[in-house]
C-alpha cells in the first residue's frame, strides 16, 4: 500500500495534519507515503492534472483514483485501515461526533479571519467571532459530556479534526494576545488542552506555527509575498528552527526578510 497510496500535502497545513494524527492513532504511519508540496512555488503541472486544476491540499492518489477534501480522506483511511477505528462504532455516537465535526468550518473561518485581519476597527468584531465559536464548542461539550475530557471516552475522530486547528490558533495567542483562559469556557479549555497534548498530535509546535504563519498575520496567505519581501514565511529554507521569533505587533509595519531570518 505504501508505494501506491500517496498524499500530496503541505507539512504545516492543519488539514494534512489530520491525516497524520489518524495514522498515528492507528499505528499505521507508514501505510501512506506523504509527498511534500512547496506552496511558495507554482504548482507542478502534473499535480494540477491530478487534482483537476485545484490547488487545495491535501489530495490522495490511491490505486483506484484520486480523493480530495481532508474530511473525505480521513474517513476513507479510517474505514480502509479498519483494525483500530477512530470514528465511533455506535450509530448514535457517530451522529453526535458528526454534529461536532460539522462545527469545524465556522470555527476555522473565524480563526483565520481574525489572524489575517489588518483593520484595527474590525479587530473587536473578529475577536468576538472566535469567542462565539469557543462558546458554541463549550456548550456542545457540556451538553454531551459535561464531566469528561474528550467528546466521548477517548481522543476520537472529532478530536482528530479539531486538534490541528486548535494548534494553528496559537497564532492568535501570539499575534492577537488571545487567551482562552480569560474567557472561562472551562469545558472547552479542558478539551482543547487534552487535544494539544495528545501523543498522536505532536507533528508541529507553537514556535513552528508562529514563525511560519507570520505572513498570514500580515494578511498574506498560501505562500503569497508581502510588498517588499522576496521570501515567504512558508519557505522551507532557512529552517524555521534557525529563524528568530517574529515581532508580535501585526498592525504596524511588516518585518523584512532579514528581520524574519529569511535573508
């Protein structure tokens, strides 16, 4: 299977990390070959042909054909590698799990709009939007499992879906001084902290997220270059470990390539 099933992905992408977490939970990390795509360069025409012109990642090439959308791939892998299912087996519990997963899109959108916002007049509204999403998650978890840590008794499919986004939102902690602990939401915080610390979800760290997503904090996503810059913060070289921490102030002037350790 390893030689025939390939995931084309961006290593720091949260939607790709979902697949890595799922495989770690199953002890099947080598069941799929991951092929890294550099988003700071134009897409390879062969990859665009495979994806039918879409630049969205990840995509998976299987012996039967190509699959797109991380949630689709996630469920496919969970069913294909069925010895240790991550999704709930009970139909009702699976439906509850799906209800939580259905909240992911609004949660993701609110977090990314907040970090990419460059308008100080919209900052409060962006902050309230992500607060509303955490309030919604807190309410759902209190409803379904008030005394628990995860949605059910273990780290499952919903946690696999959300954990990479909870990690990416470290960029809100850093660039927007956003602290979930200031809001209460004890049930959502317990869930988030358990997701962040789970052994299967350690593919990235806060320092990596903060450094690579600097350009997002200045309003430039997916490898786009800011004015006056020649290297994206998503570049593979220099390594993120060798770069300084970026400036936290995102509403003033942008840091140069040299100040970000990219020159």
